[in-house]
């Protein structure tokens, strides 16, 4: 389970606890690391991917079982469901091992996350194309990663979330997240197209990679 989902489950437990015991436990736990946030929710949400062990430790203390949640709620596709999609003609791509934000992890971890997930997809679902979609966003991902991805790693296409921005490679395709806000899909696409047109007219539609 990705760290942001773990944080959400902890916050949900804090809000549901009418006794206030979990909130007090959270305040004591996160204060020990010098977290200056007054609100528990802010303290939990401020944690990054590399802070996942803190989330695991605190969840254990207050009785949250992430594995049990996954078994009971199953917020994912099963292997059989993915195989069924493959049979219907969908291509299956990789999306990392545990969904870190790439801007928050070093290049070597980015490579490991990418390769391990690609190898799993190809092994389990016999995918012929090597496809990879960035978790959260490809913002802040370096030029070196793309040189490695389209070179040594042999990736065919990658997918970011930069809407219609121009990138250093046409093989990194920017997609448009549709789940943001109450706007319907048609309006969302129209707004993205207007933003793209204005940015390109102003000459500031190019994503900068260093």
C-alpha cells in the first residue's frame, strides 16, 4: 500500500475516534520527531515516501492492519481481472512497486522502482511493450532518468501528468488527470486545451528537465 493511502487511513482513524485517545497518541508519537505542526492531520500528511516506516509503526500502535484492509476492501485489480483486460485488447504497463513520488526519491531508487515493476508486469502478464506511468507526477524527474529509460532500460513509452506540455522526448506522453474537482470531462478537456494554447502562444509550454 502506498504511503499516502496509509496516511489517509490513519487520519480517518483519528477522526472516527470519539474518545480522543488516538489523537493524543498521534500527538505524542509525531511530536517526538520534532514535528512542529499543531494538527495531527497536517503532521501525518507532511510525511514523505521515505517516512513510511513511521506510518507503519504508528499504525501498529493504534491497531491498524494495512494488509487486512487490502484483503477486505481490495482497492485494486486482481491478476485475473488484469488478464481479462489483456484479452480484451488493453495494454498493461508498470506503475512502480509502491507508488512513491519520483521527485522525492533519488535516481537509483527511481530506476529500481521502474525496473522491478516492469519486470513484474512482463513476467505475470506477458506484455510485449515496455510501458511505464509515473505515480502522482513526472514533475521534477531528471533528464538522466529519461536517457536511461529510453536507452539502457529499453522502455517504449512513459506517461506523465503534465497535461499538454511539450517535453524533451515525444516518448514521454503527458496525460490529463480527470479526477480533479467536480468538473465534467468535456469541460476539463476544454480547459486543458485553452491552457495549452495560451502557454504555447507565450512560449512557456516546454517542461524543463535538468
